[in-house]
């Protein structure tokens, strides 16, 4: 059964997620209503007349750009009639292999010039945010070069690929801006301006950029903290494989964020190797969704399908190997097909979670909220990328992923906590059963011999017989009166029972046993029941009775640094070194009985301590236990 606390946490988190989701949708709807007239590039011109940059914000340079294939042109070249005759209008963002040149498409390899003119109106335009092109680019404004991503060239020898986003301050002359971008690609299967470019005031763009960078840092921090947390859980509980899958899934999502969208890693380390950055991005593409499908499958095994997970594993492994052994131009050509595989796996995950939610399984309805959040985030990015809606947000897929991951983490943590509680309850029952078992271990021959000794004393020493009856009464009262499920009892109470037991043993073996009990400040000390008595009984039965000399037994108690230490010492037969090592290793030694084993188990459970045993064979044995005083 799930605890009320876990259920309350999941309900609270689910409601918070729904509230955030509702607020997001309302905000986007309001923003879309007020920004439906955002200008777009038409016929190679963006006219910002009538657009208030300070009020309405920066503008994306999306739309119809001038395009000149296999040419690197400057502003002075573009006025020539023969160059104008080669002009095409193409949609940006997009890759040029999707553009049509008559009846044919452009190849993936090549180089080209993109150009637009921006009419500023009354706006101050001194900032541009440009994302990496495929796969090398140069930004030129009014004849001045402002940014490079790699080195654009006319062939594979002169073109150097890179992925370097840039936020640049440009000269604002108050007039028309002529923006030219040279792009070359001789590395990947697709080339061109496949990500958006923004123009506006440098201050606004810088604020947006810092906000998105801080957002990514926060998201990455969440992902890595969650990944480390669940990996540590796996290390402590190796049977919790879903924790390992979840941890790896978080790392793969983090990899995707590091090398895409705002290119967090490449902004921190501009010289990061291009090939490694691309490969790590595709690794995250292959394995991210897969790891979460494995996690969901292990979380709800009865609702999932191991066969489908195996098929997905084979596909992910095959694409990974293919990416390692083939050139970039080959594997980047077929990798987009993997998006459809991921979509099918996402559909499988939604099916499994929906099935689990319908059955009312643990955490499934909370996860459904996360899946809904993720789906709407993806829908937002698709609609914005298709210019169907305007939105103040950049890509939300990463945020949707984190929301889903956090909800998954809450469910997984709640499940682990519930498992721990159930284990604790089961362990308490086991300990209670063992205490009850110890109660039942009163040896029949001990009672028989004690009663016989009392009967014999009735004829010779009535006072002694009366004392023995009182001691036996005290002993049996303690052994039978406490509840076996009572976790802790006063130390004084157990010492009274021990004193009664030793008094009886001394009376039975007159002249062969002496004992002393010296307990220092034992008020308000609580211990598990039957903790000291088994140790004393072992000392008498297996130590003192095996020697001919007078037996001496001492019980001492003293406070030591947050613990109360109780020591039972006897001058009996002692324990051989080999036998002592077996006892300390937890191996059962014939004659030691179950008492010591149960004492050690309960010490570890309640206090995290163990017995300390020292012994000199034939001379003495000392055994100490520590219980916490707080």
C-alpha cells in the first residue's frame, strides 16, 4: 500500500505541473494574439516599419531570402544583372537540399550566398543572434564581416566545419541593413541555414541570450543531479535496475541539450572538436528515448513488451555502429529516419503509461501529466517552427523533457521510499518474531532444576526457598510480560530480570558462582528487549559451568560519547581463537545458540553497532554492546 505521504507528494507535484502547463498555454495564447502581425522576410526584404522593437521585441529573420548557388558574393556583386538572373528565393530556416532549382533539388554538398535587406523603420538595430549553419558560415553586414563559424570554402579542402553560435553587435547607421551569409558544406548530408536568426537591439538579444543560457544551466544541473542520485541508488540497491536506466536516460537527454538548441557546451568551449560534438548529439538521439522506454518497461513490466524493447535496442545499436564506421555524409543522410523510430517508441511509452494509469498502478497518472506536458512542448516547437504561431519562448522540448523527468523522478523516489517502508515493516515483524522466539527459549531443564532446588530448600532453609521463589517470579514476569512487538524497554527492567536469573543460578550452585552488577547512570536508557539476558546466560552456560574453579561474572554499564556501553565479563572457559573468528564472521558455532546472533542483528538494526568480543582461552571472556543514549 502506498503511504499517504507519498500520495500527497505525487498529487501536489501533479497539480503544480498542471498549473504551470495551464499558465504556459494561456501566456502563449495571449502572446500569439498580440503578435500575430510579426513581420516576415518577403522577396528578400524585411520591412520593420510599424514594428516597435522596444515594445514587441526582436524579430526572427524567417521567410524568403535571396539565394545564390555555388557563389560567394559581396554587396557590390549583387547589383550586376547576370548575378540577379541567378537569384532564387528560398525559405529560411531550412536546408538547401530541400530547395528546387527548376525540376531538380540542390545537392547536400556545395556552397552558396544568402542575402536579405532589413528596413529598420524607427528601430535601433545593433544586434544579431545567429545559430550555426551546416556546416561553415560567415556573417557580413553592410560589407563588414562580423562572425565566423568554421571557415566557409568552395571545396572540401578549403571548407572547415564548426558549430559556433554567435551574438554580435553590429554598426547601426540608421539605414537599410544589407545582410549576407556565406555558407558551405562538404561534411554532412545536408547544408544551409537550418536554424533561425534574430535581429533587434543588442541589449534585448543579450538579455534573451543570458536567460536561455541560465535556463540551460539550470536544466543541465537538474539532469545531472537526478542522474547521479539514481545512479547512487543503483549502486546501493543493485536489484533496482530501473534506477540505472533512469540515470542513463537523464545523461543522454543532457547530452542532447549540451550539443543542440543553444549549444551550451560549444559556447563554453568554442574549440570543442566538431566531429565529437556531432557524434555525441547523435548518440543522444539514438539512446535517449530508448533508455526511458526501458525504464518504463521495468517500472510496469506487466504492461510493457520486452520484445519491442529488444527491437529498439538492436536499432539503436545498429545506428550507433553505422555512425562510427561511415563518413558523416553517409550516416547524417539516414539519421533523420531515426526520428520516426523515436516517435514510434514514444507512442509505445504513452501506450504503456496509459494502460498502467487505467489500471490505477503506482505513479502512472502522475507520469501521464508529464507526458502531456512533453507533448504540448513538442507541439509548441513544431507550430512555432512552421510559423503557425508566434511565441516568446525558444524551443520548449528540453523544458518539457525536464518536467517529465522530474515527475518520473518523483514517482521513482516515492516508489523507492514506499519499498523501503514496506521493507522496514517486514523487518520489524521479523525482529518481533525473533524476540518472541527468544521468549520461548526458556530452557525447560532450567525451570525444572530451579523448582527442584526450591522444593529442596523448603525442607532445610525456608527463607532461601522464599527468596528463590521471588527471584523466579521476577524473572518469569519479565520474560512473559513484555510485548514481543515492543521495540525498546528500560535498561533497568532488563537488569532486574538478569539479577533474578543470576540469583537463581547462584542459589542452585552454592559456592561456585559470584557475580556483581555495576550500572552507572542507567536511568532513561532504553534497549531492545532480551539484549543483555542472552549474553549473561551464554556466559554462565558456556563459560562458567565448564570450569572447576569458582566462577565470577561482572556486568558493568557506563556512558561513553553518546553511547551507553554494557560489558559482560566472566572468568570461564573462554573461546578458542578460531571459534571466535567464526562467531565474528557470523558463522554459527555449535553451542553458542541463537541468542548471540539475534543480539547482533538487533544491535545493527537499531544502532548500527555490533558486539565486541575479546577472549583468552581457559581464562576469561569479555563481551560489550553499545546502545545510543539519545
